[in-house]
C-alpha cells in the first residue's frame, strides 16, 4: 500500500530574502510540488534560490476545488509544500482551508516556522506583547465589520490589524469612533530597507494623513482597553441606581440577601459593610 504524501506549510520572507530558513529551502527542493498563492510572485523567490520544483496555483478563488485536487495528490503519495505571497501560510490566507482538508483526509501536516508580519509588527511595536488579538483585515461586509469593531471596543489585549494603504484613512476613522483615541504603532515595509515603526496615537495618525498619502501595506498594532478604565465605567453606571434597588435586583435573580449585598458591593467597588450601612441608613430615613 502506497504511503500518503505530506503537506508542508512553508513560511517565506515578508520583504527580506535573507529571512528564509535553511529548512524551508531544503523542503522546497525536496517536495514533489509547490502550491503557491501567486505563481508569478513566487517564481521570483524560487529563481533567486535556484529551486526547480514544479509549481501550481492555490489561492482564495480556487481553494475548494484545487484543495480537493491537492488532497488527492497527497493521498497518492505526493509531498506538497504550500507557500503564500509572503509570510506564514494559514495566517490570513486560504492555507487554513487546505490544512483542515488534509486533517479530514488523514494526511499529515507540518508547519515550518518563519516570518509572519503580525508577530514582527507586535514585537516591534513597543506595546504589550504577552496577550494579543490578531484580526488580520477587517471584514468588507459593513454589518460584519461593525460587529467586529464593537467587539474590539472592549478588547483588553493588544490588537493587530492589516490594512491596505488606500483604505487606511477610512479604517483609522472607524477605529477612532469604535475604540476612542488609543496608543498605537503603525508598521510599514517590514524587514525592508525603508522599514518604519511609527509609534503614535490614532488621533495623531489621522492628523498626519491629512497631508500625507499612505503608502505600502500596513500593520496596525493598537493598545487594548484598560481594565481599570472599564471597571471605573461599570462602577459609575451603578451610581444611577440606588443601593436598595441594586441589592433587590440580585435578590430577584434568586440570590440570598447576604449574597446580593456581596454582589452589589463588588459592582460598586466598595465593602459589603458599606452596602449594609447604606441599606440601614435608607431604612432609618424612611421611618
């Protein structure tokens, strides 16, 4: 019985050809076929490193039909390397679909680590890197885009977005409306000669692009929302409700008087003793 082939997800440079790994170069030479997002773009990379392996196209518009063709080839023993235009396959590209199809068909998948614009920009940003949310490009659909922006408004992790230069100003305006003015870093031309990391704020960047034309693919790294700010807003919202009403609300939800007081104290950032005293004062004043 013939052994299945294997899918190799090969990360390629996002700008500087020196960033390709020795393992990726060896794999691209040894596999039977390279599936590329844009063969016209990838042939430059292969020619530079004198790689003669046959190529075929695999992209957003043929990912389902071509995916089935590639899976059949791997089931018959063909080893395939998947490369994107730049960066790591499966990150904001149809590579994720092919990987999923391989797993469903029982085909082994391995990922060869290397460049990824989102991680490069994050580490370059000067913002918090321990927790982050990668959104890639915001959806083109207006309703879905609005939903994502609403979700991001309360995101406490560092946010990473991709954007094309001709849409950057519009996207900054939408981010300002949804998130308010936040610290951010705009990264352009990553790993290239004219790489820039513009540490700024959303407002200042919008002002900058009133007189300047955005150029180059952009990675936006935006600080997450402050937890303390969110807690302060939540506490402030409870000030519109009396303490007696607040405790009664939790009692109506099935909590005991004691637990209801504890929950109200948590919401308001005060002690349970303060809640108890306020309730007593309220009872005294009503007599």
